[in-house]
């Protein structure tokens, strides 16, 4: 079984939404960093980022970037394009530089920002980060 997988609204690899910080820490080595945000903590570890609510100490969003090799349903990963998303999953939409699949809640993307005219062709820009979240428990909402 491939452990490098992205499951919308649930997990990335062995890391699961709704784990507490105490559930997460034993799965990491000591090379992680925690930043205190206004209502949450941001824990960064290798290619992973974990957003943890301060009120209940639970992970509500997980993100991957950089050299991460896992894929969403074995199809979409870092470096894939929005054209690939369209090919495999259908329509996507963008709001505030976040891209979501219209019929797949619990996952969103960012694309590379290289400040060139190519950015006007969003569908050809590589995905630079993938995030999962519980659609019932998000701090932000896309329309």
C-alpha cells in the first residue's frame, strides 16, 4: 500500500485531521517549528504544515509543498497543473488565490507564483501546495 496519499477532508499520509498536537508530536522528529497565530498554531515539519486550533488543540488543516511525492487519488500532486485537475476531476474554481475542485470538498491548492505573464494562463501553472481540511470545520469559507 502506498502511504503517500492525500485523502480530502481526512488525511495526508499518516497524518490525520482532528488529531491533537499530542497525537502528532510522536510522529515527528525534533526538527519541527511552531508559530503562534491569532487563533491557531502553525507547526511546520519537512514538507508538511499543520494548522492547530488553540481552543481545542486539534489539527484542522494539513498542507504539503516542495518535494512531497504523494498524490490526490493517485493523480494530482505537487507540480501537476490545473489542466490536470480539469482532466481527472472536472471543474475547479479560484478565490483569493486558492483553487478548489468543484465536486471534491476537503482539498484545495495553490499554484506557483512566478510573477510572469504565464500566470494569466492559470491552468498551465504548476501546483505548489496542496491542503486538506474538514469542510464542516473550517475557519474560512469559499463561495
